[in-house]
């Protein structure tokens, strides 16, 4: 059906041109064979091209069965159902993850050299491969793209079976496939020329696709426009006692304050929800620090996620580190907490020496801060979904114990993760207004 990958990419681009109308698009090719296809798509759409390097995490005694996937930047996606059914231990998971994460890093450095990966936060991402057989790698790529902050993920391939394509719709927001034969036999059977793509060819295509735009700008449809990002994110490592915690710091010019994101259970600095809110705060002239409260090894013990004293201690150490950074020294500090992270933020803000001026809790568990609530001095905004009834009741009870300036905002019809249309946008707007109103002065 296809002459070669170039032909498949051109034909796939024709389909996508009429369907993808957003300008904020990134095309990611799965190396190696997906990159020549993705190159044609990116050229047609005038979008940046990058690779998405992922590795499936296979059950030790049955490697073809994946219990998760890893990607660049320490991204990890774990299928807890497979872990439970296969009875994979924490030690086994850590061993597999360490090996595959090292392979991700090796391949990323090989293909991209010293170039940074394209930021996916808030963007429409098109994941491209040259065909889908079992769909395992494509599924992992879609999951990792979401974890890196993509607002919408489209999987686009020339050929795949109907059953596999249907299953992949669970991980991609949309799947585009040109040919869906009932019997695939082999992907190469659908190409007249299916010569293996080499590493060197991948590197060359990425270099050819790199826009000749100045730093801080991106190329779109043949023109150069100013980047939507107020300042590039800086990857940092924070010493917190016996561990080093990775984070991402963004400080706009003339920032009015800096907001530290304190994530909750099952989340990380790569949380697409937190990254979206952070981007809104950045646009409002506020700095943001997203960081991981726990190391990968510590997250395997779920007890750590609910150890509020441990999380509070980590937050205090990170805040102290932040105060020593020249670009934010002297700026008022706010905390944006989610789930158990909100409890840690409130607990930390109750300390006499706390620098926190304002707190926003998104679907938080302020009740876990317990007796510390009356000592909180930072102005506190509690945001809860109207359909998150249990958490809403806990927030109402906790609010009665607060003695600081506070407010409870209920987003109608929203559930715990604010996944409903417009719900997260509402959260971001409320957080932006609260922080911009309260980060002008210090507490105490």
C-alpha cells in the first residue's frame, strides 16, 4: 500500500492536515522507523519534530507482559493491576526500571545529542510510528506524552489492525490510521521498500527538521513567532537530607513571587494538571517550582505518600534551598498543594519561621494537617470539585479550624481530578488570582 516511509508520511500528513487545526502542535516520531514518517508530517504541518524515547517495563518472568513504561526525565507509568496480578515485588520493579531508564537515556543522547527535548506542556502532541503490530510501544509513548504534560495526544500511523487500533484509543485522545487490514501479517508487508532506518538517518532528519529560529522562538508553518513560554524551564536538583530531589524551576522576568507545587499521591513534577496550572501562573508573571517530594524508590512504599511529617520536612528543605537561589531571593513564596501535598503545604505554613504567604489547595486533604491548621498564617484558598463529596466534606470541616484569611471555592460538577471540560481551567484562574492578590506582601 505504501512505496516507502516517505510515501506513508506524505499520505498521513494529508489526512492530518485537515483534522489538526491547532498551531501549538508537536510531532514525535518513535525511533527508529517512525521518524521518517513523522518528518513528513512535521514538514506538512509546520510543526517541531522530536523523538519520543520510551521503554516498556516487562514482568521479569514474562518480559512481553508490560507492567508499565518509562520515558525521558524520569517519567514512569505503572499499571498497578498488572503489578498485582503478576505479583511483581518492589525490588523487581526497581531493577527493571533502572535498566530500562538507562537505555532510554542512552538512546535519547544518541539521537538528540545536546539538544533539549521539546516541551510538551499544554500542547497537542502527534505520536507517529510506521505501523502498529501489538501496540505496546505506541501505548507507552502515548502514556509518557500525557505524563510530560501534553494536553491532547493523537496517535497517527499508516497501518494497524482494527482490534489494536481500538485498544489504543484508551491511551490516545484520538487515533488516525490510514489502513486497517484484518490480518496484518507484518508491517513490512505493507511497504514496497521497508529498509531498516539507521540511527544516523534519525539524527539527520532531526537536524534537518530543527527550525533556524532564534532562541525563545519556534517555527510554525514557515514563520517565526514568539514562544508562548515566558522563560525556559531550568532542571534543578535539590539536596534534601539524604536524598536529592529533581525539580523544574521557571522564573519570568520581574517575577512578583514564586509558587512551589506540592503534589499528592500518585503524582510527580510531570503531572499534566500541575504543569498546566504552572504555565498559567508563569503567564501571570509568577515563578514556579515543580519538584518530586519522594524518590522513585520511596514511592514504591505507599506509606511514604501519606507520611505528612516526611513530606512537610522535604517541603521545608526545598523552600530553604529556593530562598538561596539568586533569581528568586527575597520574593514572597506561595504553595500550590494537591491531595496529600496540600496537607504538607498547610503543615509547613504553620511553622513559625515559614515564608509562605499564600496557599492554594486543589482537591486537597487539609484534614491531614489536623491540629496544625489554627497556626497557619498564609492566606489559604481551598478548591474542591462539587462531585468530590467526601473530600468536600473534609475541606469544609478543615476550613472551620483555619484562623487565617481563607476561602472555599467549589467547582460545580467537577470530580476529584477536575477532568471535566473547563474544570481545570477554572482551577488555574482561581489560583492565579489568589496568588497575584496575596504574593505582594509577606506574612508576619
